[in-house]
C-alpha cells in the first residue's frame, strides 16, 4: 500500500477561503461577486488548490457542480481550520474588552439600527473590529453554527440544542401599499394580486406571517407575482411610493421613512408582531468585548422595537 502525505501547511489560505465560498454559494459567478473577484480568478484559485492536493475537488455538471469525495474531505478540513483559527484569535483577546472582532448577522433593518452605535464604540477603541452581516432570516442560524459570526439576531426560534436563544424584544410588521390605492376588507385579495409584490430578503417570510395571522389564510396567494426585488432596506419603499406594488416590513422603518407620506399602511384589527432572538453557540465562550455589545443590543431592540 502506498500512502501519500500532503503538507497541509502548503495550502494557501486565500485558495481555501475561495473554495469554501464556492461550496457554500453553490455557484462560481455568485461566489466571485461575494469575494469581490473575477470568475476566472475564482477558477484559478480552485485549479491551484486541486494541483496542490493532487485531486479533483469538484465534478462539473452543466452550470453547477458537486463535491468529489476528496472535495468533501477538504471542505470539512477547511471549516475546522477556520474555526480553530477563530477560536485561537478569540483566546488571544479573550480578556480584553477593547480589542478583537465583533461579528453579528441580522436583518438589514436591524443592521441599520445597531451599526451606527457599534461604529461609535469602534471609533473610540480602534483595536475593535466590527463585522455586521445583513442576511435573510433563514441564513442566520447557519452563520452562527458555522462560526461565520459569533452572534445572530433572528425573528425565528430554531429550538436548536446547539444554540442559546434569548428573546430580547418584539417588532410590529405592517403591509405597505401606494397612497393612491384604496384597499378595503372586501377587496384586499384582488387589490394585492393586481399590485404585485415588492420582495426583499425577508419579504416572503414576513408576508407568510401576515397571511396566516392577519388575514386568516382565507385566500390563495400562491400566484402572487413578484414585480421587484430589493435587498437594501432604505430602497424597499421606493417603488411603492411611485405607485407600484406592496410589501410587508417592520412598521417602524415605514413610520420614519422620508417616503412615509407617499405610502399607506394597511390597518389591522390584530397587529402582527415578530419576536427577536439573540443567538449564539451553546458551548462557545465569547470574549469580554462582547459584554458591552450584547447589552447594547438588548437595550436597543427592547427600547426601539417594543
């Protein structure tokens, strides 16, 4: 039997990160956009990685791919390596309240609320590094469990044995439509179907809540058309202010929007509220630098959203 040993120290860190991104995103073009690289640059990193380990890592299938056995092994190794490095850096700055990285995943709406305050803290303490990722609600759990971030703020309770999930506040959701449109209880279904939906990262999640709890799920919205998609919280109301479509989003961001006078909020007999949960891995000890941030998040969310 011949055993071939590879010196894993020779594996380029950047190539591994590119490989992880391609696997997680599942698409070369999207991975290149995420990494701020060209698609040929991504392909070159993977080719060099394959040349280094001496194995093909991906089986190309049309425009997609699947991991080879060796690819799966290397992917698992890369994730463990990334986790070990993150834990090591945490240990180095564990006792410091004023240095190290703060990494949080949350919705775009919450990011716009907490990010300015976090930056003020960083401006006074330059050794702190702030990383806020605005992502759809359904991705927050995996971000925390995969050690891509240390803390998540979600509107879903995942009931995971691997997570500590702490309820920290609530927020009212609202259905928003153009000001020149008249909607009554008797014509709401037809009106919304004619308008079409302005989707955003949590749009369908919020709308599902609204249908089930606010409308009694009396109508079939399965044929509702998305007429636009927006991933910036400050841009979601723009098409609606111009007379196009409707959406569901946190009410507070509508009330404080400069476009408030150009849109309407559907009146609800029974308001729809979302709970917010602070997530972190159960067996992961966060450094002291997180104490201030977690307390501020709890206060901000409870004061601003309740």
